[in-house]
C-alpha cells in the first residue's frame, strides 16, 4: 500500500512540476515576444487602380466587427463563458468549414451594402483561429477593390489558453483593424491607445489602437475617418476611460482645424442614454454594459446608430433569437459640420459574426 501511495505521490509531483515548467515557459515566451505598438506608425497599405480624391459631398460608410470569421451563429466561446483553465463544452476555435462559411457570408453582406468607406474590426491576417487566412486581402475584393489600410492591434506568438489544454490552445494571433475607401488617402496611420492590462495578462491581450485615414477635399479641408475598437473585458471601464479621453482630444483637434470627422466601429460600450438592455428588458442575466458619458463631446456632435437593430450578441452559447442577449455597441460619432442623411442597422441574424453591421450616409456641410 505504501508503495502505491509513494508512486502516486511521485507521479502527481512530476505532473505538477511539468505543468509549472510549461507555465513558466509560456510566460517567458510571451514576455520576450510581447508586441509593443509604437505611439504612431504608418498603416499597411493595399493600393487601388484609381487615385481619385473626393469631389462630391455625399459619402456612405459601413462598419462591422467581423469576429475574425469564426464567431457565427453556431459558435460559443470559452473565454466569454468565463473559462480560462479549460474549455469544458465551449469552443476554442471554430472548425474550418464554419470559418469558410462565415467569410463567404461577410463578403456577400459587404457587396450587398456598397459603401465609399468600409471600416472593419477583428480582421485576421495570420492567425491559427482563422486557419491563417489573410482576411484583409480577401475582403478587399468585396469592398469593390478599394484602397485598403491595416493596423495591427493583436499580435501574439501563442495565446496559451485554455491553460490546462495545451493540445488545443488558441495559438498564434495576428489581427487588427481594416479600412477600405474609394479614394486615395493623404495619410493613413495607426495610433496606439493608452492603458494596458497588468502583467502577465497584457502579453496575451490586444494592444488597442485607432486607424486614422485622411482624405483631402476640394475646399482645402480634410475628411478624417477613424476606425475604432475600444477595450473589452475591462472591469469597471477603467481602460476605456483612458482610451476615450485620448480619442476625444484627437476628434476635437481635427474639428478645430475645420476638418470633417467620422469615427466608427466597435466601441464596446453603449451610446449616451441608450439602455443596454433595450432589446431584451429584464433579460440581461449577468450581462451589463456601460454607457458613454453624455458630456463626453459637445452637444452638437452626433452619435449615430439605428435603435431598432442590435449590433452585438453574447457568446456564452450559440445564438438563439429571443434567448441570446443582444445589445448595441457599434455606431458612429460625427462632427457638427456633417449632416447625416441616413443610418441603418443591417440584420444578418448574427449568421456570420457576433456583431451586425451599420450603414450610414453623410453630407458635408
């Protein structure tokens, strides 16, 4: 009996030591390869056949967090279900056929809702979770072969979660923001947002940024377009506050120059005064969502969204209409010198992403 106990104890200690060595190795690798985005850098550019500059005053926009082509209606996600050590019955990575279905659907939706400016979030270029597809290049064709610009906001050599399942970890991620436009930009650049998670969480989390594109206009001013994706998994919204303060300074500085400004994307918070449970009152369960402070910008700045159409669904379980909690966190902020002619949410039934796109038409004043 003593021998059996002794062998069992040695085996448990050996497994424990191996696990500690594995965790230490993961942390060392993550720290040594941790992506540190510079404060400002040029965006990666895909040129287009045309070099047109805006000559009209009416423009259309489409925003969409595409969920890296892997978060369609069938998907749940272990991290959103609060799993870190193990996945249990939750998805770590979608099967290849789901990703291909989602990518095809995303392209179809973009084609069906043509826009002069297309601003996408969670676009993968070289990630295990999307089978190393270059979605930035893939989607350019759907966006009418517009100019394309890419800014990385998630660059990790190996995300080691779930920690107790090294055979099926999330793995390598290279992802970011993609903007497409029918016009050539005078400048396109990535701006690093302030704030960071504490170590070691930060080495496996996103490095949030803005993707800014500038378009010269006949009147000597510029149309400044900002692709935004602010922090999620941010308890109490601490990081979002720093990111939003930084964003506000940029927006005001551009408007004070006389430029026209459109910021759009996934804000990971609701617009001012919009109830986060508007679509499912009293059915939010454990979910909540903060609002942007109504005093964040001057009263003449415009928060543009379609209150009839949710833009985000929760990922703890596969999507079931009427049961899965939905809210609205994807929208536009438009400067006072712009008239908004139309804004509409696009119903996709969350077939291809955990977000739904929003289309908008504006007119420069």
